[in-house]
């Protein structure tokens, strides 16, 4: 009556509208390669415990490889009535080798099968993202040499605050993306635990060896190294419903998107006429259909905009999971859409970002022309007073009054005479000139991790070494 592998107990055909409503092949076909990897490992394990002969295992493994090649070449015809990628591959296998193909699903369910496929896919995807993040870090570190002498104003509240080396900006993003990479590495510890063999929800009475399957697929907890102890999910009831790893992965991707969005926003501002800090490469900007002078930062604007999609994916997966009882529920079919969207969006952004970083040009003359504006040396002047025993709050008030005096005269702190400075506080001496002015400030910022020349050069060296190891 039915071609469906679950149709034995049914007396009527599935309504075609139900088939259309419940299918997932339209989006889970991208799991084909990992589904085949998981099935080949399962076949090897079944042979190792005597549930398949070595010849049956070989037939299954070789035929799955052939099917995988056809899918990769676009030769597989997707059919709604076969629901998902798992049934497409199994049906193709049975059509070629008959009853031997029917034995592949021994001691597994689509519940633990799809969880295994997802973990393999997430593991591969996050590894790719980690590599792209590393490339973006390299792009920022490579800039540090060419921008070694450039000083930029640092901002709080988008108001000029203190000067820092340009490389300090670049390394700030390296730090953000390093935290992203560390979150990915930590997430992979939980991704890298084998679900297969939990079957539908209760495990199986058949003598399978789940640790052997984990070894074959590289499920080793903290690492994919096959030399480490295999990691196997310990509760079959939990396996069917567990999508924590997916929610965690999507959150990690959303934070990457947020970091990319912050960088994009900053550079969008910097390339405006009002800032005038940056010229973006023509290859990564677009023009206007009516205004011939325009160079629009469309790529950066879309990186900023696409972060909204990834953030929404976090909400989607959490909302999907929040009310589900143990164990598997068909709602979980929808989990893949959120992850696929998040991974595709973040990967697309990361593939473009390194080139923008490498080829954008700082407008050094424009930056330098206004670098002394905004009293960037005010904090260091206050610290000069602190160093001479003046209480911090007193020093803050003294410098604030000097700033107000300069504003009334439309001049800089460096334009005030020593006598005028000494009128503000008796602890100010002739050597104060070494603490005023952007270059002097950058030379004196010395604390670990600060934006001064020496600590920044130390961090550049450290990052260069880290990214070449």
C-alpha cells in the first residue's frame, strides 16, 4: 500500500497535502553527505558485532558512496512522499541492493539518526567558521604593521575621549573574535558526543557497540582526534530531544554576527565625510542610481543588517524547544532551518570581511589634521596631577576647569601658558608639557593592555605569534 518504511500498520495512503506539509527534503537535503558518513559508520559497527556480515557491510558502504556521488552531482530526484534525506538515501539503497539495504536501519531510529547527522554537520560548520574567524584576525593583525605610526581618537558615547594607536583598534577586534573562537571550541565539546544507538528513545536490545561508532565518527568530546576516548551520550531518552548543542551553536553564531555588526557600524561611520577616517575599497562599495558621487558602504550595511537574522534564529530555536516533553516530537524538524540560516549568514559575512579589512585605507592626513581636537590629553593631565599627590577628584575638577577655559578661548590645553596652568593648581610644574598633546599621551600610556605605543607593540607581537602557531 505504501512506499513509506513506517506504513505497515496503516490502511490508507497519506493525504498528499500532509506529505507536502510534513516534508523536510526541501531543506534537509544538505545533510546528505553527513547522513552517508553516519550510515557507513553504523554499517561498520553492525558488522563488528555480527549483525551484518562483512560482505553485507561492504555492499552497503560502497553503495552509499555511489549514492553520495550522485547527490553531489545533482542527479538525485527529490520526492515529497519520501519526506526527508534519510528516507531518500535508504530508499535508493534498498532499490539497489534489496534486503541487504533493509538491514542498515537495524538498531537505530530516524530520531537518533537525525541528531547524529546534525552533530556532524554542526561540527563541520563550526570548524569552518573558526577558520574564517582566524583569517579575519590575521587581516587585522596584518594591518598593524602598515598602520604602526597612526594614532586615532578613542571614543566613548561617540565623543572623543583618549588617543590610542590604530593597532589598538585592530587588536580589539582580534580579542572579540578570539572569544568567539573559544566559545566555538567549548561548544564543540558538547556537539562532539555521539547520539547514534539511542534508537527511538529507549535504546535497543541488540548487541551494538556505540563506542565503536563514536570512534569511527570521531566523537571524542573535546577533540575530533581518534586517539582520544570515544564520547557517547549516556541517556537514550535525552538523546532524542536534545537540541541544546544546536541552540548553543546558534547563540555563538549570533554573537559573532553582533561583533561583525559593531565593526561594520564603526567603519560605516568612519568612511563618512563627517568622520573622514577611512576609504573603503571600491570592490566592496556600490554607487547610487541618481547621485554620481556616491560610494555607499552597502556590504558593511548588509553585514550590520544580517545580524538581525542570526539574532532572530536564536529566538526561533529557543521558542521551538521551550515546551517540548521528552522525547522526540516532530516540532524538531524545524530546528534545522534556524541553524542553516545562521550558519549561512555568518559564513557569508566572514568570507567578505577579511578583504575589506585588508584593503580599506586610513586617511591619515585627515585624521592627523583633527587629532588634537576634543581634549584627548585631558585624562593624562589629570593623571599628571595624581602623580604629584593631588587627589583624583581634585585633579578631575582642576582639569575640567582648564578645559572650560580652553573652550571659551577656542584653544587646546597645549596652548595655555605654564603660568595659566599653574594658576589652576600649584602642583603643576614646567615638565607638564611632556604630558600634554596626543603624541605625549600615547607615549605615556603604559599599563598592560593599554593603547600606548609600547604595550600595543607587545600585543601585536603576541598576536602575530599566536596566529602563526
